C-alpha cells in the first residue's frame, strides 16, 4: 500500500490517498478529481516535475513511493466577461465562479440549476466614445449547459432573467449579446431572444425570417443574423444597426459580420464590405469603399472599423478620433496579422510580433511608453480603455488608461506563463498555466479578486465553493 498526498497548485487543502501499488495512475486521477470536486485533470505532477502521463501505468511502475506528494494540474479553465464582472468555469464542470459588480455575481442564485457547463457568455456595453456611457447595471451572464439548456443571472433588465423564454431554450448551440439582451441559436437554426426589448431582446417582427441561422453578431444595441443562404436579418435599435433596409440588396453571400458599438460591417464572398448603422460611427464606408477589396478580417472600436486586406495592409473608417483615421501610422501597417480594439483605439500585431496603435491616446492609441517591450506579441486583449498583450515567453505588457487595466505593475511579478486573457470594461484577468488567475484594473469591474495576495487558484476556489 502507498500513501500519496495530492494538492492543487495553490497548495490549499492537500488530500491523502491510500492505494495499492498496483493501482493505475488513471485510478488515482479519478480519486483526486472526485475528492476536489473538479473537472478532469490534465496531469499529475511529481515533486521533481515528472508528469504522470500514462493512465494505464501502475503507481509502482510510475515510480511512486510511500509518502510522495503530487500536484494536480487541473483542466484549463475558461473566462467570460460582462462589462463589469468575470465568470470562470471548467468545461464539463457544474460550478461557475463570478466576481466584480455585485448585481452580476449572483452565482449562488443559479448554482443549484447548473449541470455540466459548456459555455458562458456575458452582455456588455462597449460605447465607444469617452463621454458616452449608460448606467452601470448593464451586465448579465448566460451559461449553455451540456444538455443544451440555458441558465441566466445578473441584472434582470439586460438578460439576467430568461424565465419568459425558458421553455424555448432547448438544444442551444450558440449565444450572442448586445449590451442589454441575448440571442440564442438553437440546433434547428431558429433564434430565441430575451432582455431589453428595444435593444434586441424582442425579435418578434423578424421571427418568421430567422430560419437556418448560421451566425449572429451584435452592436451594443442591435443584432444581425447571417442565414445559411448568406443573407442577413437585423433587429434592435434601428439607428444603431437594427435596420439594414438601406443595404438589404447588397447583403448577399455574407461570410462574416463585425460590429462596432453602433454599426455593422459585413465581408461578402468576393472580399468586399457592406456597412450600415450610425454613419458617424462606422455605418458609412463610402469614403474608403474602393479600397475595401480582398478583405480578410474586420475589427471595430465602439465607433470605427479596421479591415485587414489580403496583402496585410489595413483600411480604416468611422470616427476619425477613435480609430477611423490611421493616416499617421499607415506606413507602419504592413504585414498585419491581427487587430484588437478598445472602445476608442486599435492595436495591430505585425508579422514579426511588434505592435502599432492609433486612435484616442488615453484609450490605448498611444503605446510609446511600452513600445520597446512589445516584441513577439502572441495575443492582445482590451478593456474599454486599455490593452494587454501576451508575449511569446508568457509575460504580459499593458498600456492605456491606468485605472482601466493599463497599469499592471502591482501584479507584474505574477504575470508569468499566461495562457489566456479576458477583459471586462475596466479590468483584466489572466489565466496562468497552473490554473491560477491574476486580476488587475478597476476593482468595481472585477480587477480585484483575491483569497490571499494577488493570485487565486480558481480550480481550488471552485472546489471551496467560493465567490
């Protein structure tokens, strides 16, 4: 017999197991999984750093001895965000941990309804103009469970209450959200909506056209659904994307739709672009229409669009102060691989891993303070006013408005081996390789979630039923 101690990376609540030497590594993994109440582990690791990869190998053959201590590295968790709150879960588990705005973090109210969770989605208001905002209650979460049903919580007026359509939320495959409403695509291609009726929660007028829906995009105020035949159906605020009648005949063979806070832009099969919505916020692309050829990707701030062309160059339009005018950096925009956006600025990642920014300086458009550090950038995430970039070595570089996540100096020593980033409107959360999460930014938007120090092992927190 062997006595083996297993703990999570946080070191909290180590558990001791007594097993036969002939027991399999897979058996010990299952025992630990049940004991901690977590999803399936990726691996068990010895104190020397040896990974026990073979579940069929006996404990003795794996080199384990009496009194050995193992660390259980849990399945990589996932993050979702509303404007002011985060949600963390492991696919297949039946617990969700939330933090941030108190009106959104009512996890306990729905915890008893949760089965295994497949995906979590949040409403969130982008806005796009520094002086344009709504109240701070526009946040709710919706979780798709493995059985295809949906559970919602948060502010009742913006999607947190799905009771009126709950019996219709069966075999849900995808979710999308405006700032105040949700839309669910069912397995049969139909759509169910709920939340604020004026901003997408009421699709009654177009319901008979919502058949064979393939994808849904959303501004802060309206939805646009791409059908299987490549046509588009829109609803919600007519001034901010909900009315596409002016371009209806052009919306054929649509491949992809991107949304700013106030407008939509669609890439057609031939690589051209059709835009509609608020003309001052990207809904009118006529000034650059002849340049919009062979478009591969679109990205948007709250009021402007950026299109990556096949040759790696970029074309922009919309509000000139908030990303719509890239003339000052146009000579640098070569070999662009991806573009990310805050509410008022863009950041383009070039083929060599460097970054070029433009737009509102205080919203992330000025990266001069950290330009020398932005090398071998792998991924960029954004709050409404700041950027965070994961570098090749797993470290993170931030810039933009300090109070909205642009200053990560207090947690910089913990930002190592970062695997993914997520953002609310004012805070960032980074998932590390050991399952821990580091947060920074506006505390009221989820920038502060700590059990001890700055780092929280979220898998341990889930097992402790915290949050």
